[in-house]
C-alpha cells in the first residue's frame, strides 16, 4: 500500500492520469525485486539502437563552418541547455570552425576568439540596469522581465545583422538554432541568407505542455517555434519520446533526428565517484548542512517549478519523515521560493528541507549527488534530463518522474532507475523509502546505472551523430 500524503489529494498511480502530452510512457507497476545484482546484469534493451542506426561515423572529408545561435553560453549559463551547447562547441570546434552568436547580460566582451571558436555578443548596454531590478523576495520585477524580452528581440535582430555582415567574407555551411529564443534570428537567416538551418530543440515547455501554454496564451512562442521547424532542414531532439510528442503536435517526423545527450564532464574526477576529492567534498557538504551519519539525504537539482514535480516532492518528504524519521531533502535551484517555503512551513518540514534557491557550480551539484543516499527528479516533462545522466554516471540511486525518457530504464527486474508518477507524493515517498530501507539493493542499482551510462552514452558517439546530422543538412541543399 502506498503512503498517503497529508493535505494532498490522493493520486492513483496510473499513467492515464498524467496529461497525454507530458507522458513518457507507462511506468512499471510490478513489485520490485530486491535482488542484489552487479552492473553486468544491466541491459540497454535496445534503447539506443534506433538512435544510432544508419549513422556513418567515418572521418569527415573537410572541416565545416558552423554558426550557433543561442541565448546561453559561458559564462551566461543557467541550465542544461547551456552546459550542452558549451560542450558541443568545445568538441566540434576542435576540427571545425564554430561561430557563436549569443546574448550579453552586461560586462562581457562583445567579441572573443578561442582557437577555431569565435564568439559574438551583440548587446544594448542601456537596457542592462533595467534588467536587474528585483523585488524584495528576490524575483525580477514585471518591468525587468519585460525589458528582458525586449533585449532578446533586439539580440535576435542584432545577431542576424551581424551574421549577414560576416557571411560576405565567410559563408557558413549551416546555421544551428538552439531553442526558440533565437527562432526569429533563425527565420531571418533562412529568408535572407539562404543557408541551411538546423533547429536543435532542448525543451518545449512553453508550447507542448498545458502549464507552458498558460505562459504563451497568444501562441507567439508556438508560432515562431513551429515555423522554424517547418523551414529547417533538420530538427534535433534528445529522445524518441520528444520526437513522438512533436509529431503529435504536427511536426514532420522525417525531419526529426534523435541524438541523445552524454556526460559532458571533461575532468575525469568529476565522473569517478571514488575520487578522493569528490568524496571529501561530499562529506563536507553533509557536515555543512548538519546531516549526521544516521540521517538520510535526498537531493533534487533543477528549476523549482511545478513542471519539475518539486511541489509534490515536498509532501512526499513529509511522508518519508513520518516513516523513517531522520531524513533531509536538499533542493538546489531557483524558482518559486516563496510558494515552496510556505508549503514547507505548512507541513512542518523546516528541519527536513534545505532550500538553496540558487544554482550551484556544476562540480558542487555533482558533489551533492555523491553526498546523498538518493537523488529524486520527479519531472512531468523532460526533453532529455542531463541531471539524470550525471547522477547515474556517479552511481547514485535515482528516482525519475514519468516525464523522463525510458532510455534510462534498463530491465524491469534489474532497473537502472525507478520511475514514479510525478503527481503522486505517495508513490514518490514509497519508492524513495524502498531505496533508503534497502541500501544494498539501491547501491547495486546505482552500479548498474553507472555501467549503463558508460556503455551507451559516450561522448564520441554523441558528437559523431550530431556531426552526421549537420553534414546531412548541409549536403541536402
């Protein structure tokens, strides 16, 4: 029997209750077999075979000139998209010419050059002070958010005008648009520059989920996103589930290429859970948070918004605290701080939840994963889920919402991860308790997860698939 959350309506653990456009497929309902097996028992179940089929990974004939249009690029990164764009730029820039056009939040060089990578940051300095205005609760004012939208529109136009100027002396093989925020610039490039476009979609939160559509009531984002998808030579997504969601929303299946993400960490110690430095920092984090050796630590990292399932993770923690006693949930990220704090107080969880309300460095996030007994990411919708991949690469037992792809699943009797209905605090708590109360079984699951990531999500494969897709788009014109 599942635990019952106080003050939260019971949620029958039935995938049919999840909105159809955020389902990632039915999650397993069979009883968990608490049988300790090693990593070699894990099976990919053919998860990646569809992704790689037909790809030719031979050496490229010549270097390409690739333009990236993106609103996130170092040091202006606040999510998985920016991390992955930086990774792609670093890897592809070793043998190709990369030209990155991005935003300038203020104080950054308008132009930089690092080997084969040139970075252009057109910006309007007079807007910067207005974009930083915040309310007493730390959130940006409505006026600051409005100025950010205006600045993004200007950046799209400025990036296009600058790129049009550069094309006269160096014509790129293709232009890659990363997400909808630079879709206007992508459309202008298609219209006036006649260069092949690849649309790399990292999330569709504002256009293909019920909660997201409330943020785009006039359908403006949806219009730009779908229009760019129609004129693009190819669309790249991270999972088959994301492709299926797009096809249900009217996108052309033949254009969509599925290329998974990978572990983007360069430093070997960041992907080695036995590394002494990581281990020392993990122990230090537990001391800093006042978490004793007899207390269980659960970590969530990501945006603190409803779509990520975090508002059901709080009542789930109440259930866990009532069941196993000493447990602390650590939330890493930014978002609806006041609502979360109010929910935490209403459930009497002040001693059981630590809320950072800020993004930590990537190394710090990884050390928090390593410090925890369990990592939980109960998302309603995820285009891929870099957090899951990184936690798995460290061998951590993790729980995922059904919004994640089934690409991580493994075999039903030897799972790599556990899936839960993100609408059900009872189920989240029940699965977390299963892992916390059976540490040997949880550790074995973590080992299988690490082995699976190492075997199936290599950096070389992802880069080869990405470059293959780019070359196909460039050759098709």
